[in-house]
C-alpha cells in the first residue's frame, strides 16, 4: 500500500500558489487581449469587404483548427527567427493565447451579432445612425448578453489550455508542480494537489460565471 | 361472463397538492366503446394514461381480465402497490394507445413504425412481422405509404399509421387520447372514419375526445368528467342529448353547434 | 534581413515524420473509440435509477471537465505508477488522460441529445410494451445520436488536436518527431510551420464537413 504524505506540499505550498498566480495572470492577459482581437476579427469577417474578411477568416480558421501546443511552439521557437528578436516564454504564451482565444471569441461574437434581429440594425439606420453607431449602440449590447455563456465557457477552456506553457518553462501551476515533484520525489501527492487546485479554481470561476449569467437573465428583458 | 375486461377500482391521481381525480370506478366489458368527455383540465387524458400506466395512479387498482396489475404490499402506513416493469410491459401489449401528437418514430418508415413492436416486443421474425405490419397499414388504407418516413406524411396519415402501430400488437383494448385534436380540420374525417371502422369490428375502446358528434355516433357509453371524478355517465342519448346534472348541461350547451 | 526558408531537412526526414503521423493516428483512433464509447456509458449512468451511479457519473464529469487535460496526462504518467504496481507507458498515460477527458465532454453531449428527444417518443414506445432499455436503444438513441452528430464530430476534432499533448510525455507522434527534427537541424520555424499546416490540411475539411452536417440536420429537423 502506498503511504500518502502531503507534508512536502505544505512545505512548498507557496511554490504552487505562485504558479497558480502566474496561471491566472496569463489567463487574464490572454482574455484582455483576446476579447478585442476577437471583436476585431469578427467585425472584419462580417464587414463585407473581401480584403478584410479573407485574412480575418484565415486567422480564425487556422487558430481554431491547429493544435494549441503547435501554435505555442511556433510562437516560441519559430517566430523569433523571423523577427530576429529574443522571445521569452511569457511573451510567446501571451501572444499565442491572445490570438488563439481571439479566434474562438471571434466566432462567438459573430454568432451573437448575426443572431440579433435584422430589424434592429434597420431601425437604427432608419433614425440616421451610422453603421458603426448601430453596431456599438444597438447590436452589440443585445448580442453580448446572449454570448455570455459561450464566452464564459471559452474563458475556462483558455485557463485550462494555459497549462501548455509549462512545456516552454513558463512558471505556471503545472510547471511548478512538475518542478516540485522532481524535487520531493512525491509526484503522486504533487500532481494530485495540482489537479485539485485547478479543479477548485475552475469550479469557482464557473460558479461565478453561472451567477453572473443568472443575474443578467433576471435584469431586464432578456427575451429576444 | 361477469368479469369485465377492464376494471378501474378507486383510482386516485394527484399532481403535487392538486387532486386530478379521486375514487374513479369503471367497468369496461368486451365490445364497449366508451367516450370520455369534459372540460380541459378535467383529467380525461390523465385518466386514460393511468390505464396503461404512462401515469402512475396514486391509489386504486387497474384490473385487466380479473387480474390486478401490480402487487400489493403491507407497509407501516398501510398498503402500497408496487409495479414491476415487466408486468407493465405485458399490460401495455394488451392495451394499445393512440396519442394526440401521433408520436410516430421519425427515424423509421411507416412500415418500420408498425413493425417495431412486433419485432422488439413480440420477438417476431422480420419477414412475418413485415407481412403483419403491411396488413395493418392496408387496413388503415396506407399500404402505398409503407416506405414513407413520417416527415413525408400528412397529419391524418401519421395518425392512421399510429393506429396501425397500435393495432399490430393485437391489443384487447384501444385507448385514443384526443386523436384528432392536433389535426387540420380537413384531415379529421379520415381519422374518424378509421376509428369508426374499428368500432364496427366490435373492438373495445376508450376514447378521450372533443368531437361530441363523433362520440355520440361511436360510443356505447359516455362519461363526463368534472369535479375530480366521473360526474355523469350513461348512453350517448342520456348524457349528450338529455344531461341531468348542471355541469354536464352547461358543457353540452357549449357544444350545441355540433350537429348530432 | 529576411529569413531564408529551407525545407530540405524536413524532406530528408520524411520517414521520421511519417512515423510520427502513424503515432498520432493510432493515439487518435484509440482515444476516439474509448472516449466517445465510455462517454455514452457515463451519460447513461448519469440518468440511472440508482443514485450512486448518478453521483459517480456527475463527479466524474465535473472533475474531468474542470481540470486541464495536460494535468490529467501527467498525473497518469507520473503519479499513477506510485499507486499501482504497473508500468505506465507514455501511450497508456496519453490514452487515459485524453480518453477520460473526452468521455466527460461527450457524456454531456449525449445527455443533451437524449434530453432533446420529446417525451412522446418514450411514451409511444412504452405504450406498445417496449422496455426502458429497448426504448433507449431502438427509439431514443438513434434519434439523439443523429442530432448530436455535429457535436461529436467536433469532439473528435478536439481529440485529434489533443494528441499533440502526448509529446509532453515523449510519446512518438507528429509534434514529438517535429521537436526532434528541429533540435537536430535548428530549423524550428520550418518544422512547426509544416506540422501546423499538416494538422490544418487534415482537420479543416472535417471542420467544413461538420458545418455542412450541422446545416443539413438543422434543415431536416
């Protein structure tokens, strides 16, 4: 029978927590970058202008269809060769996950925008609003509420995907766990603890998201 | 013989706090054709669905051919009836049902729908099951639609396939739950004709309906449900032409525009 | 200055890449079958009559959906051997992690599909005397599976992408082989561009096919 011993983890708990902190920072950065990138990609794809729609479509499809780990390696090992710059794990990760989550968010934005009744943009234009004004004042506010559940789900996927950065030595929770496991020779306890930390964090975030969703549903006329 | 084909004894049904009906007793003899009428919410469909246990009655027994369905058990608070799945499945083979919304299986052809029970439940080989099913489709006048999927059938055709599906199991009793309520008025006739033909064969059936005129011509007995039970019953002439109690009178008066 | 792309080392190493591709497809096939198959069992357990089965199934789904799949793979690779006295190969660890993760996701897909079937379908089947199991197998599942086919195809595409994570535990698949080639020839840009392109060229037609399938099902429903 294996004898579980969690004492080394308590002793180095600060390492894991620091890793969790880095995971959250990276997720937040990618989210902060990915949402505007996603909106821009969605608007470009919906613009009706071929010169904008085609490249936006390509970025969206490529980043949604290729494995995230390949993307990360490309940005970390490949991109610096083109740009001839130093690449840090953090920068590579932030870039990869900003663009990648942007690609996913773009499709959520697009579905949300398309789902708003055509009459809404027509009546906005009819009172003299510009196309941009109609989008900003009339369409997007309605679309955002509908998109929220999908956005939330994607954000959680994003947080889980950030674990890949451990492979390029960014000190996230998984990376720290791996280090600690090697240091303490207690992989079972360490990886179990890391899994539980992820589980608790992600469950809390989804619960929070569900709460906000319910609040949004209650406030105002959500129906159509 | 004296044993009724079907007997309901003291049937109760509640949804939460609300009693739908209580203490319903009913004897159905072979060849009886019973029409159940009543205002919406009077529990007619629920009563029908208790007969084949799509709804569990909260108290009382359903007795088929003298054999009570389910087993009674002594418990601390009194007796409790327990129903095992096998006995309910056997009961349902003997009691056919036709639904308001047809509920045809959309992923099977008309023939597949009618064969399904024969093959899956009665364990018939596919070839003889197919022959039986074709015969039932022919009986409802849809032999030429055997290979059609439900999506390509009209409402009236769907309901006739559903009737064939029930008939294929050779049930001793047929239950109809508002079989024409979901149909365009123009399609009601073909379904009523089919049911009428079954009546002429002397089949035992119980029909929940809004078609007062049809109930009058088809039924041997009419039940009017109100106030949580059978409020008035009798021959069609008694209940539909000369109702004696006030709620029945009011209900029938509301349907005067239907010609008898 | 502009970088001069050079794909010759990759062409020279095509056999290593082919070996990786075989590893990718092998891992994908196993995880697809196990993940989607076990997911159906979990989904059925989730709506079981027995409370214990429901609880275990919900716990499984929640846990595997709310932890990263890479953590799961590493747990099976590094932690599980402490508990059980068997050797866990990279292949086994990857199968465990990816299949169980996919099972949790697909269980929710199956559940949504089963729930979307109208109660009248159950009632009609029960009314001709079919048992619960017969109804599920003959009436409900065939319709439910049809409805969730696009979602399952998407899951399959995700599984294919996930196989790259097995490179972290040194399972020989495309990305692992790419890393190797890149480290020997100092050409990561070409290597990861080509690997990304290979995945894209293989998966994108499937993505398009799934869209088409979605539209077709939406029209026929």
